[in-house]
């Protein structure tokens, strides 16, 4: 889809701070949602939203298989910022047939089933939320993975048919952690135990120093370490193509 002014917007925002990018988004779009995984980048964005009282809805996807530490962080974040961070769950009508057919740990059986699980627990719930908004904020950064090198401040997401805002698009990992520490922002305690990237508990493990931060996600697979929110057929379009 050709979005008027997209290139112009990105040229304007390339030198702007996350606060300025978010303020610009608020001026352009009347219904914005931020989907937080409670990861380091998302905690930075939550902090910025809270500090500036931006009128942005914040949600988090509760897959039903999250770490207890992640649930504890959600509670702590809500209390720390006094924000209403909404939990969005998979629909039983979509999840139950999949689990009844293949078992609760179907993701270990094949990549196709793992992607189907991600679709039902993450992609479809997010799709329901995004359908009611016209802009979506993410914590994508260019240097997170090779698949994200072309991330820009504002993009059109053809998978979910929505404008995507990436306020930390050009931040380094070091800049993210410097911000979190200087602002005393709450973070997942698992990060200090060797979990740089945290998803569902059965699908995430600690990594050794120097390893790819994403290598602890779906470690039994090869190829792109993505859940379907970010990559489909090698492209960043944020939609799953796995039928359920």
C-alpha cells in the first residue's frame, strides 16, 4: 500500500528522539496502541509514555505460557507507573482445538506446529487489537537481528494493514540499558540470569556470554528466530501464514 508522506515523515523523524517520534505519531493518528512484551525496549517506551502522559493504549499479550518472572514484572510495571496495561489472551475457541489435537507442547514437534502455536497465542490476539486502531507502536530496533536492519521510524505493515511506529529504531542495546538504569525502570529479573530475549517459558532458555541474544528463543530450530509477529517468509511484515 502506498502511504502518502511516509518517506517525508521518515526523513523528518530520522534525527528525532523517541519522545518526538511519539509526539509526532499522536499528532498524526487518533487511535494508537502500544503492544509491550515487557522486554527492555518496551520498558523504555512505557517509561516515556508514562513520563509524558501520552494518550496511548498499552497492551501485553498473555500467551498462557509466560514465565512467572514476566508476570511479576507486569504487576510491578503497572504499580510503578500507575498505568492500565491490558492483558490480551488467546481465544479458547482457537487454542483448544490445537492443543487437543497436538498436545500442550506441540511446538517441539515441528516448526509448522510451533508457528501455529505462536499464531494462536500471539498473532491472532494482536490482530484483534490492531483492527481497532490506526497506528501501532513497537520496540523494534535496527541492530536487534539481521531481519530488522531496514527498520525505519514509521512503516506500513502489510501483514496487519496498519502504520507501525518504531521510536527506538536506531537505538543501540547499550543505549536501551543506559536509559533503563538512569530512569530506574523495572526490568525482568531473568535478564540478569542470562536471558537477553524472553518469550514463553517452554520456548526460551538462557544463553552464554557472546552468543546471539536471540539464540535462546526456539533453540531447537534453525533459521529466523521469530514468532510470526515480525517475519513471514523472510520478510518483516508481522503476520503469520500458518493455517490453524
